[in-house]
C-alpha cells in the first residue's frame, strides 16, 4: 500500500507522505493509540495529524474534540477533549480566535453561543443528532403555553433556537442538579426536561421533582436492552458494565455504573477494572483505552453516524478553507446564551453525576407530553 494521506485543497487532491520526519513528530501520539489503531492506518493518519497541528498553530485555532471522536482525532489533534459540559466550559475559557468543533452541530452551536466573537467551524455541517432534531422551538413554545410557571430545562443536545426558548440547559453530567436548582428557583415541585425521554426518566428516579418529558431519543443509545446486558454478563462474568444515561432505564438498572461520557472515563481511570463493557458509542472505549492500558474493553457499542461524519480529512479542509462557519441569529444567540450560562454558573459538580437507579428512592414515573 502507498503510505500517506490524501486530502483536498480547493477541490484538488493533495498527497501527504509518511516521511521519517512525520513519523518522529507523531511518535508520542502513536504511542497513545497503538492499542486501537493499526500501523497501516497510522501511516495514513500521521501526515494529516502533523499538517493539522501545524495549521492550528498558524491560524491560532483550537480543536474541541468530543469523547466519541475516533482515536486519531481525539488523541491526535484534539486540544481539549471531553463530554458536552466540559467542551462548553473549554470553549468559553479558550482565548483562541478560531474553534474547530470535532463533534456534532449542536456542540458547535453551543460554542458559538458562548463565544460570539470567535469563529466556530464545524468540519461537516450535516453532523446532526437525533435528539436535537426531535424538537423545534415551536414545540417548546407549545409546551410552555401548556405548563405555565413550570421551568423548562433543555438538554444541551438541542438547537440554539430550542435553547433560546428555554430557562436553563443541562447535560447528562449535571441533569439532576439542574432540575433541582430550577425547581427551587421557580418555587415549584415540577420541571420540564426535554427532549430526551430516557434521560428524563433516569433523572426522575433520582429526584423528588416531578418531571414532564418529551419523547425524543438518541438513536445510538435507545437500541440497547436489558437482555443485551444479561447476555454480556453471562458471556463475560466479572466484566464491569458502564452505560450512558441516554439508555432506557432497564439498561441503567442492569449496569454497574451510569454517567456522562466523562463520568464513564473517570470511572475506568479511577477503578482500573480488568474488563469493561461500555454501553455507548464505539469510539469511547478506544479513547479511554489509551489511558487505561491494563483494562480490556469488550463490545458491544453502536456507532453514531453523525459523530462519524467528522474525519481528519474534513478537519484539515475546515482549517484550510475556514469552513463551515457556524452562525446564529444574534437575538436567538443572546437568549440561548442566557440558558447555557445559567447552567455554567451553577457550582461545578465535584464529579459528574452518577445515575444509580438501583439505590434510587423515587420510583416515580414521568408525565410524557
Ligand atoms: P455527553 O454529554 O455525556 O458527552 O453526551 C453527549 C452525547 O451526545 C451522548 O450521546
Ligand atoms: Fe446525538 Fe446520540 Fe449521536 Fe449523541 S450519540 S450525538 S445523542 S445521536
């Protein structure tokens, strides 16, 4: 095979060879990913990684990479990596002029909402999310008319238009904290938590606040079942099973631990289990593997087709061509910023929330809109 990478500059193919200089420059990165990336693949990735890191320096850009990016992106070019909450905080802290969001569109919008003066680029504007597309701003206006006086908490996996109609945002790392803070501030025992039905049900089990939910689902996490967990336990006795709270409650109940993508990563690095199953998107385990070489990771996982639209090639093209810039109507952005900022201003959780449905005291159901 011909070593090196192929990318496009102004529509014309450009070849980046795997030279000894590239090999030496990227050797520390290769060390991190070699448990998950073959030498053959690395010879194709490394030249683009070196080129992207050079372009970032030239353009004063940073790359915010979500935990679901493939390892060559996550470890190779990500300046800040993490879950949705962590990336939103980093966008705001960074003094870079340009942010390239290696994640999906709602994440890039969140960065733009928080940093109106920065240029925010998304390598593929079609990188969507089934949760973000499950609800519109008109839906939220209808919900508010139906439940006057009840605070609206919106999961960060939503468009800026939806966030603009909202009182406060949350992520899976702080949803219980946000719901309780909103209910206390509004002086009510009810809270609207949209659009993820399963996250809402998992939150409802852990708080006395009554939750009103929307029937949106993550197409990646909704597919896991309790039967999958039973089969995995039978096949891999002793393996620890970690799940994301976008999974149905029956999956969270059957798992050993549930939390945001950052919380799952922390669990592995703190406890160093011998064997782990991550009930979430596939790249998560590959990325955690780099820092936990003694843990062996077992499937299954589901690919997020939206996250997988982001590649080294389109990150390179984003930097070369300054594309695709995320723009938001300033009035919408200002209103969305209030909701995101209200979340960020809450005291940061000592550690991302854990969803323990087995110990949960409140076995209450949600009201589905
Ligand atoms: P986290 O906030 O846990 O990173 O989750 C984002 C996401 O899209 C999960 O599907
Ligand atoms: Fe959206 Fe699910 Fe993909 Fe996350 S994994 S971006 S929630 S579709």
